[in-house]
C-alpha cells in the first residue's frame, strides 16, 4: 500500500504529516492475555476499530494478565515505516490510571529476538483521562517494522497493560529511492583514454570496484578545485541514509572530506543546505560499501555530495556507487 504524505515547512522547520497505517488482528501479539468470564481480551481488540470504553459492556479493550510482570503488545507492520504518532483510547468505566509507564518503541527486527529500539514516545506515571483519545507524537525519528507498547513499570499486580484502541500515523518507507543517470550532474568529469567517468556511473547499478576494468566508477577532473555531484530527485524526500561503494584497485583514500547536503532548490543557484552527514579525513576501506546515516531530518529535492577540501590535485571526488534510503514525498507546501 502506498501511503501519501505531505511535508509542511513552517519557518524553516519541517512538520511531517502521514496517514493512518492499517493494522488488523493478525498483525498483533502480546506477552499475555487477560481473561474475564469466557472472554479473552487479546491484542486484536486494540486494532478492531472498536472505541467503546466500557470494558465488559463493549468487549473491545485489550489487557494483559495480572500475573504478567513485563507486559507488552507488539505490532508487525509487515514493512518499514516512519512512525509519526500514536493515538490511544483509554478505558472509561474504571481503571483508566493503568494507561501509564508505557514506552512506545520501534524495532527493525522482531523485538522478541532482542535488539535496541528507537523510542517514539513515553507515557509517564500520569495516565490520560478516562475515555480520552490522546495522540502522542514521536519525539525522535522512529523507523522500523515492529511497534512495541512496553509497560516498563507496574505499581501492583492489577496495573496491567490495558487500552481500548491504538491508531498509528506514519509514512511507509522506500528502501531505496530510485535514481537514474538523467538525474545526476557534476562539477566536472574525469576522462581516461576514451572514457568519460561521469556521474551517471554512480547510479548505474554497477558495483565493480576496479576503475579501469569495470568502468562503473564516477570521478571528477583533477583540475576541479571544488568538486561535487548533484542528484535531482524530482520530488521531495526525507533522506535517511546514503550508502557509498568505494574504489578498490587503488586510491580508495580519496573517499574523504565529503559533505552530503540536502537542498530545497537547485544548489547551483545557491541556498542554505541541510547537512545529512560528513565523511571525515579517513576514508572507508578499499572496496567497501558503507552506509552513512543522516544525523537529522534533512528534507529536500536535491542531494549534493561535495568534497570539502582536497589534499592535492589528484584527491578528486570519486566513488563507485551511491544508494539513497529515505521517505519519498509527493508534495510540499510553504506557509
């Protein structure tokens, strides 16, 4: 499913709006299930679109067992999402105070197998009001396939993980943002024999790391004092990471002193970039493929890989392949 989303830029600050992520009962699980009478109040009740807040009358509230000392509920989204917010409906007839001490975590892999989560948000020791629908906005970038509602502390045995309904808002991730040769340009092009090693080589899907043998490496001219390569994505993206393959046969040290920038407009016309990340004075290993994660939330249409300094004339901008990972957007509004 393609979820359409929109970036709204307000005074230079990006506010991201997503769409409701559809979740069905087969995608949820929990550490335990509370049973009352003949009813098991399993996690499927948390995503059944039932918003009735009376536990026994409406039969649409999820709860864990009182014997469960580390209660949680997991949601497997089936693919990677950028989680923006979580809206939770609280029980109304009694016991609304139980919706407390809960951490909303996002995992790349199944959390039952371990791993370090990205924390979207935390509900503290004070629960939202009875029968309320409360939206908790993620305070940091939270990317992943699995969402866990983790009750990290219980006041007593009756302090179960309990909620009426959960609604997730987010944007489906594109693992790789497609880029073609017509979308790239550079400050100059290195020529060797009869071959021009232009920027189209950096996005041609060729990962051969021998410069002369494989003919798939991009390089700028030695006389270029401020080398760069630009990518016009054609639409706005939230760039998450950049993966670069380095040359292996020689000269791998050239993949150094590089700034990866994101622009709203064509950088050849000027403007202030958002910096995704920087490659310092030590290059990745020869022949390696290295992922550089963005340190912020850079949003824009243009990506520039620019050499911030050159050690000597032969210290050109040179790389085998570039792969972009992020959230592709369909529109942008300026307020």
